[in-house]
């Protein structure tokens, strides 16, 4: 079934989804989109900054959380979920904090 939304957003929460469940979640979000609709996702990713390393350690130490995603891995998961064009933009110059826009 084709969804009814032009845009679905996700802000700073992908790391609460176990890595092995992400493709299924992304497929579900894609199903909510009309043809040509987009998913906009914002998150911190694994990286070498103090903030990213600290946050990743906290997530890895917290039951029910997954590590910060790697940017390339999330792009691959979006592709596996059936998204077409995936655009990536770094939102904070000194941090691995990115926005991704993926098209249905």
C-alpha cells in the first residue's frame, strides 16, 4: 500500500533501534510515503570527535540502545530498504552530525 505522506522525519533516534531491525523500520517508514516522498533523518554518527566517542560509549553501555551508526552503514540500510537517491549533508562542521534525505 502506498502511503499518504510527502515527508517523514526522524531526529536523533536511530540509535535506539537495534542495528538488525533498522532495515525493517526504514521499509516501514518508506511505506508511509507517497511516490516521490522523502525521509529526512538527522543523527550523530560514529566519528573521532570527543562528543561522538562519549555518546557512542554511553549508548553502548545502555541496555536497549545500539552504538552510534556508521554513516556508510546507514546509507546501505536505506538502500536495502528500497530508497532511491540518498543525499547526505554534514550539519555541524566539527562533528560527525549529519542529515540524510532519502527519496521513495
